[in-house]
């Protein structure tokens, strides 16, 4: 399977939890993805007990966010305390669209409902891009019932993040939630999700971190969202954009997607990590967009069959298939595949550089590169790739690539 910065996935399972319909056929499960108005987005979407308890101090001081100066000895909250501390910072987002559609005898008209949470005292609210995409009107409602019109400030479809803003004179109404460090979370850690599933405002569910570092496709961009958090906390339509919280009341993720064979939550949900939000949200507020760093390759992970053909001792690394013309990879003289080989009756491209490390970190699969770019790099930064050349395991070279701006499509 060819993997790339524009990663393609096997047709299986990703569902953005606003409204979803699944079609079960004789051959298995096909996921049909709908937007908030049940318009079809795609039927071919193909395809991770130490916690951070330090608040995002800079964010809190600059924007009036909750300044949780916790220490390692600070006790975690009970679920009751967690809800009482954070509920006023979580909002319901109603979105009016152009066209209504009736599915399964339910008329959703022009409306969609998602979730979000207060980011600062200036009225900025974080949610998902797919919640507010193509919105004609946005209304934000707090748990006390007060509602305000909102405008889109910035969006990043590549990570499914968006910032909207309300104009409000009473800043006492605004209870910003702190962004924790998602890089500190661990599998098995207790978490909670607060949102508006099926329009039921202020609903809380709980669970654990099931895994970190998952790679999911983003809507219609052809690229993928790296470093996603997997959780078994129930996430249903309407939870999109709501916070995933650690037991200190800090946001460690923004609830985004579920895996489902039934259209209902079955224990596998996904959230955009807070570290990704911390990097992208300021840019969305300042300029309305975020420029993602880009190498400019398509690739495939090295599996045992390919490793044998290439003479590699271990089945790890990423082999370059093609180089995008005039891309950073092209300028750096990285090399794509220029030969073919029959493996188990299937023709495969070979001969491209095999990336085995990035900035000194081992690369086992494409996710390792994408997570590194997401966490640590920006447009204009240089990275060092260690590559195996010419199908020769003995020929290892270091190539410096200056990252460019990823194209929007």
C-alpha cells in the first residue's frame, strides 16, 4: 500500500461524529460520511498514569485562561469536581446551512449541532472545522442558556480545527479552559469528554486513553492528521469540537471522529491532540489559517517482502515512490522509485530512497515522519533525513531538506 504525506487509507471506517450513516454490504462495511446537514462528504474514506498537570501558563496569562498551577503532588479531581470546574467553559454550537436533507425520517433542515470550548477572555472558541464549514449562521449557547451569534475567525481543514468568536461584554460569562500537554498523556490514563451528543447539552462521558499517535485521514484534503488520540470515552454525533479532559480539568484533545460499524459509538473515538491545537490555534486567530510544513513525496512503508527485495535486515523505514516536481524533496535531490519488481504476483515500484531516520530519530513508518513535522517543525525549517540509496543497504547518506508550505489540495 502506498503511503504518503497525502496518505491514502484502505476503505474502512473513519466517521466524523456530526451525523453518519453506514451501509453494510455483502463484502463488508462501507462508511458513508456526511456533513452536519447529512450531505455526503465521502463514501471512500480510506485508511495512540503520567499526566501533564502544568497549565499552559503563557496562554492563561495572555488570554485570561484558567491558570492551573498544579504540581505533581496535586490531587486529581473526581468526575463530579471535573464537570463542575469545566462545564461553564463548554458550549453548544448550532450551525445553519444552505440545504436541509431528510434521512431515516428525521428532518434536520438547515441546522447542525456540535460542541466547542472557550479559549480566552476575548471570546474565541475552539471547535472542529467540519462543525462550522460552509456555515451561514452560527449560534453559541452556554450551559446557563445564554446564546450569542458567532463568526468564523480561522479554519484548518488539515487538522479539522476551527476558531469562532463571539462578541460579549460580560467577560465573567467566559471561563476559558486550559490546554494541557497531550505529549504527556499515557495509555490507560483516565479522561472525560464533555459536549452535546444528539443536541443534549452539557453531557459528560468518561473513559481512558486507549492509544496515542494514530494517523487518520482529514476530510477531502488528501493528507492525513497525525498524532491523534484514541479513547473509549463515548463520542457521538454532536460531540464534535468538544474537549477531551484530563483529571485536572485541562484539555488534552478536541473530540473529532469515531470508528463505527453501526453508526453508534462502539468504544473507539479520536481527538486532535492539544499540542497540535496549541501550535495551530494562535495562527488561526492571527491570520485565519495555518501553513503546514511539507516535504513533497509519496511513499510506502517497508514491509517484510519489500525489505527482502531491497536487502534490508529489518522491515522498517519509508521508501519514496515519487517526488513532487519543484517540491522541497525535489530541491534536496531525494530520489523516487525508478524500477519495478514482481512480489507475489504484484508489481511494485522500487529503487527510491528509503528514509530510516529524521533528525536522528528512527523512522519505522510514515507516521513517524508526519508526527515529527507536526510536533516540532514549521515552514522554512530544515530537517535531516538519513536514507538508504540505490537498493544498497551499505549506501547510507544524509540529505538536508528545507520544508516548504504544503499545498491546500
